[in-house]
């Protein structure tokens, strides 16, 4: 696990990557840096399929959800002592974090809350295949930070598609699935990512 340690940490956040890019992606590294600068120590890791993909130098599809959940749970044993634990991830990683806390009998640590960046509410173009069936089993605070234009769940469609409780959804202006806005929008990638980090940190502080 790669740790971005805050100077005077108030909590820790174990942060899982999305399906297509690992912990070394620009998004993961920058969000971890931004959160650590605000007092949250952040731990990044690669799922086993991503480790294999990097070793072989070729893309691999994610493993099944049950295997991903087992490996995510194993990573929680590397948490830092005496710091409140929060978990989450980008896209698939955020979904896995939310599924992990929805089955508390199998989780290896006490989790105080979940933060998902770009939650994959449905596959692009497949609004009938919603991934919210476990939401009612989530018993910890759940924060979703979503781009307005995210093809995995846009702001203008989501309220009509599903009951997203207990998720607290924060919408980032003109953001795509990685929260990146179009240049013509007047917003910037750095600005949106900084706002995402601020929302995540404030959410964590609210639970302490």
C-alpha cells in the first residue's frame, strides 16, 4: 500500500482505484495528495488483476465482485493504528467500498463512512442496469461525488431512475466520470478535483 501521510492526521482513507487505471493514475495520486494536505492520511493499493496487468504490460478486465471484495477487505488490515477509518474509491472502487460495508458480517475493520468519486450507477447507455440494490443495506454515512455529465449517472436523469438513499450526492459542475469539465465550461480539472477533495474531507470531519 502506498501511503500519503498527513502531517497531523485526524483520520485515514483507504482508497480503491477504478476498473481501467490503477493507483498510480493522475486522479488517484492527486486526490490522495489533496486530501493528505488537509489532515487525512490516504492509502492507495492495486487490486490483484491490476497488479497482473502492470506486470504483463497489458490490460486485464476486473475480477468478479466477490474476489474484489475479498482483496479490498484484506487491504483493511494495513490500516494505521488509532486513526478513524474511512474507505472509498473511484468508480468501481467506490462501488466495491459501498458493497463491503453493506455486508458487515464479513468486514475486517470498523469503517466510519464511505466516499465514492464517480459512482457507476449504471453502465453507460444501460439505465435499466442499476447498481444500487445494496444501498438499503449501507448502515454508515455514504458520500458520492459525481460529475454532472457522468455517463454512469447524470444529474438530470438520476432522480428519475432510482432511490439513491442513503447516498449524499454532491454534483461537480460539468464534470465527466473523472470529474473533468469541458474547457468551454469555464471550470477546470484542477478546480473540480480540489473541490472533490474538499467535499470528501469535510464529509469525513463531519463523522468524527
